C-alpha cells in the first residue's frame, strides 16, 4: 500500500528449530508481541526490509503531497484551502516522523532521499495518477487515505517500536483526513449536476488505483510470508483489499455514486462483496515508471531538491559559523 | 456604510490573502521538509487572518458579502494589497526576505491595532499578533542565515533585497483612509511605524551581512487600488477558478 511491493530479502521463513539461538530469541520476542527497539539485536534482513518499507512509506508521504498540492492554489473557499493546506502539511509531517523512524535503523534521511530521487526506491503507485478536478481532493481523502488507514491501523502493532509509534500518530491524522475527504464528496454528490459529474468521474478514476494500493494478490506476492512472520506486515494484501471494498461500497451508495465495477455484488456466504480485480498489468506499468504522472512527480521532487541545495548549504554554513563564533567567545 | 473602515479592512484582508496564497504555492516544493512545514504554517495563519479581516469587512459593508465572496469574486482593480505581496515568489530566499520585510511592518502594526478604538479590530489584531511575531522571528533568522551563509546564498539574498527594496515604501504611505483611521483612533498612521521597522530591518541586514540599498523610490498603487502588477490577475485566475467556473455552487 503506502509500501506496496516491498521485496523481502529473506530466503523463505525458517522454523524456530532452524534458527541459531540469537535469531530464535529474536523471533520468540516477536511472537510474544514484544517491541523491537533500535539498539536491540536484529537480523540483517529484518533491518534491511524495514528500511525499505519505512523508507517507501516516507517517500509516499512526500510524493503524496504533490497531487493534492496541485489544488491548494485553486481551492474553492478559504476554509477548503486551509483544510487542504493543513492536510498536505500533515503529510510532510508524516514523512518527517517516518524518516526519523528509518534513521534509528542506521540510514540517513539524505541517503533515503537520494534513493527516491534517483528512482532506486519506490513510493506508492497511487500518487502517479493525476488530480484533475476538485472532486479528486474528496476522492483522494476518501479512497486513498481510506485505503492507507486500512493498512496502517494494524501497523500500529508492528514489531518495530519506532515504526509502530509513528503509526499511532499518523493513523489519528489519517482518519481525520478521510473524514474531510468524504465531506468534500458529500458536498459534491449533493451539489449541482456539474459537481455530481465531477464526483462520479473522480470515483471512476480512483477506484481501481485505490484497490491496487494493497499490492498484488497473495498468490502472486511471494515476499509476504517472511514479513508476516516478523510482524512488519500484519495482514495479507487480499484480506485488506476485501476489507476496503466492504467498507467503501456502502459509502459510495450513500453518496449516490456508482462504483465502476458492474460485477460488484454482495456474497452472503463469504460475508463480503465480490468484485473485479484491478488490471495488474496497469499496476506493473505504473511501478515501472509508466503511470500518467511518474515523470512529473519525480521531476518535481528533483527540482525542489536541486533548487533547494543552496538553501541547505547556506543554513549549514551559517550554523557552522555560529558554532565557531561561540567557541571563540568561550575561549 | 462606513466607507473608510471598509476600505481599511480590505487592505488588511487583501494583504494576508495575497501573501498567504503566494506562500501556499510552496507547499510540497520547499528545499527541506522542515521548511515545507513551516511555510505551510505561515500560509495557514495568513489564511485564517484573512477570514477574520474579510469577514468583518463584509459585515461593515452590509451587503451580505462573506469573506469568500470578497476573496473569490472581486477582480484585480478591487484588490487593496501591497504590491510587494502579489509579486511572484522567486527563489526561497526571495520568498523569506519578502516575508521578513512585511513581518517587520506587520508586528508593530498589529501591536498598535490591539489598542484600536474598534473592539473587533483590537480582537483580530490580538489573535494575529501572536502568529505574526512568530513569523517575524522565523523570517528574520532565515534571512540572517541565508545572507551570512555561503557566497552563493549571500549573492542571491542581496539580489532579492535589491529587487524588493523599491516596494517597501508603499507600506508607510498614508492617504485619506489612513488619516481618517488615525483620527478616529482605529489604526495608527502607517508612517509612524517606519522607525520601528527601520530599526528591525537595519539590525537584521547587518547580521545578514547584506547591504541596505540606496534610494527611497517606491512603487505604489496596490494599497489604494490605483495600480497593480500584472502578476495579480494571474494569481486571481488560479485562485478564483472554481468560483468563477461554477457560480453559486456550494463546496
């Protein structure tokens, strides 16, 4: 989702008996739901996986500022503008906590940033879709943040302490964002014909990309088992996707909007909706860089970073001068 | 209707509206995450202040116009903001320097407005001054750091200062609206704030190793509405797009 397609570095899940004593003690702590803290021993692969996952999540927050930032200057009222600005600011804040959580694993924010900018590290595929109308601000809050929450609520119980604690704070804000998004959709769905059309169009465009946020189907996701054993992934992709559909379909009905899937139907037996899988070839295209906005998103991040270099250098240089002046003054 | 009071309130609200809009353009594009968050904070404060100023302006006007009506349904000639604030952001240093030059005016201005004979204005000023004081602290520190930082940052900041300097004088120009406000004890004469501003700015420029430009020429007309830059119309075209394209819709 925010960290979809994280490839596990493990070679398949070992049983406790196959582990050496140190690794076994580690796994047993996880099995007892104890939190792993930065200074604790951890397998190298656990560390590497977490860096990838938390880093990808942080990058998703940062790149995720762009599609919504696209509408800040066009927000239709002062109140909507303030709400949207505060929301995008929260995303920057989430990026900050997550980079801090990743730093406790021994990687710097600048290193992670360089990997994002070079395209070596990924971010959630959803942010490679454009925001074309104001209704997209509603759809992003409702569907994208809704899908994010679905994944992140269980991650509050993830085994790595700093990540779990960052998630607690992030989840509080995300659920607020989702309500704000739904509120925009309600206004649009109950508004003029043009607004209704915008709302339906936004749902049409964001429905399948939102379902893709959970990652490929479990049967095609070969890396999940180790992450689940380490409790850095708490549910399978398909479980979360089902939960999301079950939650969202009635919400769309309440709005008077139509989910763009003619085969959606309640299945009494499984106690959930049957629905059409997203087009996974589109998903893999987007991951490879061929989404509608991949080029623009990375270009925008690179531009901000490159054009900001002189500012970062100057702030550091000034800080150094001040420190040096204090040393001289103290002597 | 109290015409001069309405005019005065538009000037306050348009300053914060236009500057808040400019600052909000940075969201997601700042040089470093902490600055991105801080700029968004500044923009949020300014938008909040706009809602108070223009809300009150609409009440004084008495024609049922809301803060949103005033922000989204007036054309450039009805705007009353300082020219400096509608100019494009330029680089990060230019944005922060413009912020500093305005904050150094706005803080003493709002402090004086806390004693306004109009209790609503005193109330808005009391709320705003806390935010403006923080903005000034931050913009001042950043200007000093960037002026002093590296050769490149120093050159960029000096260039920004030279560019902005011909716009600062407009903050201190007085007209009949200001005279009326001063006589009624509603607001200070802007000219009276120059000394405090000079002191703040001179000290900061010295610390920033920047050279105060010569000359006191000033562009004028934004505050009175006689003249704007070409940039304002483009800003409004963006800002007002939805309200103009879908009149009467509720968002």
